[in-house]
């Protein structure tokens, strides 16, 4: 669970930086980032489950 919390923190910081710079993501970029984050989370969960077995 700790790794997911770290991912959330890094995503929060990048979102804050974008807001400060006034950069807006297009819908395509937003979906790509969400897809990337979902894949990273799935990979982390797969690692966690494989260690349990």
C-alpha cells in the first residue's frame, strides 16, 4: 500500500505544478495519463499478490 501512496503524492505534485503554470491538459492527454496510472497501479498490485503466493 505504501507504493500506491507514493504514486499519489507524485501525481499531486505534478498536478500542482501544472496548475501553477496554467497548463491545461487536453482530454486525450488526460486519458493517457489516467491509463498510465492505472497500468502502474495494476502492475504494483500484481507484484504484491505474487509475493503473497
